[in-house]
C-alpha cells in the first residue's frame, strides 16, 4: 500500500493463488486478493493462477506465468546443499507439519488423534512431526503425542535439513501451502490437512489429496498410500505442476524488459 500511495509500481511474485474462501487460509487469502488489485505486474506461478487473475478482470498483459521461486530454491538445495542434521530413524518416514490458524479450534487435536492411531496401527513407520513454535500448536501437539511410540517430535530444522528429510519420506502430511508444492516437486505423496487449498494443481495431477482434519480420513488415506505400492506410485509419478527451477530467471528477464 505504501508503494501504491507513492506511485511506485508493485510487482507480486506468486500472484493469483485462491481458495475462494476469504477466511481460509487466513489472512493470506485476502492479502493476496488485495495485493493483486494494486500490482502493476503479476508473476503467476501456474496457468491456473493466471486463470484466477483473468477471472477477476486483471489484464492479461500484466500477467506472466513463471513457476514458483520456491521450487528454484528447493531443487538447488536438494542437489547442492548437504543437510546440517541427518535424521537416523527406523522404518518408513511419515513427515508431518500442521500449524494453520484455521485448525487452532480443535483441528490440531483431531490431526494428532489421527496420527496416534496411525502410529499404533502401523509398526513399520516412524511419524516425524516438525512442531511449530506457536503455543496454540506446540502445546496441543506435545500434550497429545509426547511419549507415543513411533512418533518423534522435532523442532523445525534448518531449510536444507528439512528439504532432505522431505525427500527421504514415504509420505508427507501437511497444511502448509509451500510444502504441498515441495512434495510434488520431490515426488513424495502429500496428504493436505485442510478442507480447501489454493494449490489445486497438485490435486489435479494426483500429487496430493485433501483429507482435512478428521482422524478417520487421515488414517484411511495414509494407510492406503503406505500399504498399496500402486497408490503410492501413482502419486510419486504425478507431474510436478509448480515449476522447473527457473522461475527467478524468468522474473529477472521480465523485470529487465519492462523496467529498464
């Protein structure tokens, strides 16, 4: 807003992401809509994001599809940066992150109950929960899952270590938008712990599934992927729709063309 009021062009990287619900994700959904209205140039990560912008009346000339810069960083780190922390864990890793505000009123507890049941029923796995420091999350997670066999609670590691942990996982359960994209790029199946997502492309290609916060849905979907090699393979082989690792270069070229 300060740039707009000063008549300085605003450029929005990762424009056009939408769930259609102004309160989910909160506050990101409305922030994105407001920024897109004042932006002079919008870098949409996918064709679907571009369509969202066009449907809102934004000029096609101001939209460029680039892929997501997050995938640039992810692929570079995966190839070139070793992890600072190596997790020596038994069995197949089920990696979990859940921190969204929409889940504070009971959702985190329901997710934890599903994880407890999943650990009790599947002795060949280790659930690794990277616990967000927000007390609305950490207090509930530690109350529900501390001491549960085959569940390991960790503080969020550095980025490189987390990228390698994602790549080594058999399954990712998350309510994070960025991790939905990372899972698709790393070809690791993702279950989305939300009722709706702005990353619809992963659902369309089959790289991810929506399961919400209901314990039964979480356990059923996770056990299907973990027990059925064909189901897992379909998700692992799904096309990554979020970029090829060259988004930043495309953005720089476009900025140089338009503003120099």
